[in-house]
C-alpha cells in the first residue's frame, strides 16, 4: 500500500505543489492541511505515514504541532521545513521530536530522499520491535520425537504456500511457535508477523484490533488506528484462539478473507490487504459448527491446510531436551546461574503426563525448581509440591491437594520437609503480622523487607485473596 504523506503549511499553493511533486516523483499518497489545527485534526482521523511540517504558521505553529503530537502520542515521523533559513529553529524542532529538517528552497529530489529516509527508519523501528518481541518470547520448536519430526516436515511443506493454515492443539503445546515457524520459512519472512488473541476480549475490542478504526468510531476512539490486517501488510497474521471469535466478527473476517479488502470501523474506504492468515485453536471447530457458535463457511476458509501440534504426553522422549533448554535459558533471566537437571528429577519430569498445560506447564515447573534450588543441580527435592514422586499430581483429578494450613511434613525427602517447614514458619509470621512485609521481616530477624520477599518468592508464597 502506498504511503500517505501529510503536508502542513498555511501557504496552500506551496503545500499543493509539494503534494503534486511527491505524487509525481515517488507515487506517495498525499494530504494537505492549511494550518497546525487542521493538520492535528487529520492526524487524529487518518493513519498518516509521514508529515512535512512548516515551522512558521499563524495560530498553531510547527512547534505547537510537535508538542501536541507528543502529548497525544501520535508516533509519525516529521520533517520540518522553513523559508527563514534559521538553523537554530530547525535544531529546536528536532529536539522536540522531528526526524529532520529541510529548506523550502531544496530541490524536490532531496525532499523525496528525506521522506524515504524517515519512512525507512519508521519501518525499521517497527521491525526491531517485532524482532525483540520474538527474541523475548517462548523458545523455538524443540524435540527429536517422531511426532515433532512429522510436524516440522509439514511446516516446511506449507511455509511457501500463501493459503490459510489452521493449527490445532491443546493449550500450551506451542501453536504460536508453529505459526512463527511457518512465517520464518516463508517468502514473507522479511515482512511483519502480527499475533492477535481472539479470546478474552469484548467484541468491540477484537473488531477494532483486527480491522482498525477511524476517529470517532466509538467512545474513546480519539484517533485513527490501523488494524491487524493492515499492520501485517504482506506478512503473516496469526489469529490465536479463533474459536473464541464473536459471531459478528466472524462474519466480517469471512468477508475480508473472501474479498482481500478491509474497512475500518467507522470508515467507508476499502483497503486492500495481502497478509497470509494462520489461525489456531484448542477447540473442536466441527463441534462448534454443530452447536452454531462457529460459522461453517469461515471454517472452510480457514482449514485449507491443517497442522496438529502433538501434546507433550505423546512425545515423552522430548521432555529431557525441553527441560534442559528451560533450565539453561530461564536461569539468567532470574538472576541465577544455569544448573543441570539431575537424573532423578528428569525421570520424575518424564513420567508426568503433563495434561494441564503441556510445554508451558513444564516450563513453569522448571522455573519453580530454579527458584527453589540451593544445590549445584535441580534435583527431585526441588520439584514443586504438586508433582508427586512419579511425576503425577497429588490429589484427585490432577489437581493438587492443598493442606488447610501449611505446616511441617512428617513424610517425604529431607528437601521436601525443609521447604514445608520454611513455608510454615514464614506463613505463621505473616499471619501474625497481618501480612505486613516489613514488620514480618523484622520479627523474623531478616535484614529488610526485600529479604523476606525473596524467600516468599522462592517458596511460592502469595498473599491469599479475600
């Protein structure tokens, strides 16, 4: 989609000449504003990619516009221009957030060059944010089991195909990782990967996040916003928990998939979009279609190709690889040195069925072990209390049985009894001091409240909710 450049200048013939030359030389789309107030109004209503801003204007001048943009959090690159030749005023504008400055006497080729530089920097910042999010997210696909080998083969086969893909799998199996791998191996890998969680939000919020909105489309829509389809552009749009999508939004999504165009909420213009859609769900969508909660025609559009992510219990041979990976990668983020997982602890981890949350549950278990451990390795004594000797959760139906009041255990390993004793001591002191952290720390003879917080974090003690 062609970039939109807004020219803000009270001398309208000059602004219109700039607009004409930008369209002629670089095929930019352009808008013209006759002053600062009109420019801010357009920035609030439309998604603008770059602004060329005159500094000397009556009423709201260029400096006022820059301050207003910062206050309203309008993150658009601005190139200021001036006919006075005042270098100091241009430098001051850069201090206020402008990308750069030019003289009104500059040839248009130079202006086009500056606009392209500003747009390129904006694109690079967005791309960097996506890469940082990716680097700080969940680990890549890990496993040498036959099930994972089949999954990787299927991903490689589908990566270059532009058709939609439906990823099926239980909670915590890594469906987003599969979508990211499809994107990484595709010809779109240099474009954006945009994830959208379709569950847990109201219909209006999901609608706005997917399709965008114009200013005034609803209460609180103080400025225009690109939707996920526009942000993904020619990249990949990942629709997580697609089975949670409200019915009205399902209808709009179907129209976009069929027509390749999106219309923002409150808007009238159609915008051509080219993102590849990868959807994921833990639900049985055929059952949801039968119940009338999911559209059959939308399902047909989404399940052109289907990938099933195996649950962890179907690939127990991958548990040691995953556990070792999490033990090495999580420790630095917790401020601790990486430690290996002992053979005894690994056997217990592998024996567990991991029916609650799959790989995510294993990751959380390793993190709890890292925090609890004082030894050179993560051993069986560091396993969370709800992980039994054979890796199965204590209690009925996979839910840990919790004692009414914490206290000292008379059975279990030395490490388990030690943790239980510490937990009982700290909880009793907290209860006696009405859960006032500093006061409790003093009563226990600790150096300060942060020392107690560290102990509480290690033991997994949280203030009970009323």
